[in-house]
């Protein structure tokens, strides 16, 4: 069956893509993926990681080191309930969000080596540069019977 060209698949696909793309645009004031903007500086014997975490507290942030990967997670839940003098809701808003970033820092770095502080919404971590230790060659002998 023939259809007018305005109803081709490309038209309907782009129509719905535009609709859903615009529908889920974050509202003004909502946190976006840029909440974890990160700067990494190379120092003489370490790397300094500065990560922006606006609106988060120290208790909202967790850092984990596993198999050479440093993972920083931040999660936050916020409720803003406003009631009038009769106890009716005038406004009720909820926000819940979490973010995570991972960086490979090497398998020779331990939790004790990393220094971290959280001040004014900025997480600063210092990760030392550690060279991989050369493996010592172990002599393996073959048992001789007889």
C-alpha cells in the first residue's frame, strides 16, 4: 500500500525521538551528569584528583579500591515538603540520584596510600605513583628419581 511521504518510517521515528528527547530533559536546578566534573593533575610523585560533587555531603560519598580501580560513588536523597497552616501540601518534591566514576590507579596502590578530603563540595584525592614491583624469578627444579 502506498503512503504519503510524510508518513515514512524516518518521519515517525524522528517524531517520537524528538518527543521523548525533549520530555526527559532535566528541569532547571536538577543535577545532571556534570555533577562529577573531574580534574586530574600529575604531581612529581602522585596524581591529584579534584571531583566536583555539588549538593553532596561527606556522608553521601564512598570511595573503594578494588583490583587496581578506584571507584567513587555519590548518592543523595532529598525531600522538600511544604504545607500550609491547615496541613495541606503546597509543594512536595523529591529527588534521588547517584553517580559513579572509576579510575585505574594500578594494582600496587593500597587504601592506606590514598589520601582524601571533602571540602565545600569538592572531593580531593591524592594517589601516589607506584611502579610495578619486578617479579623475582623463582628457580624451579625438576625432581630426579633414582
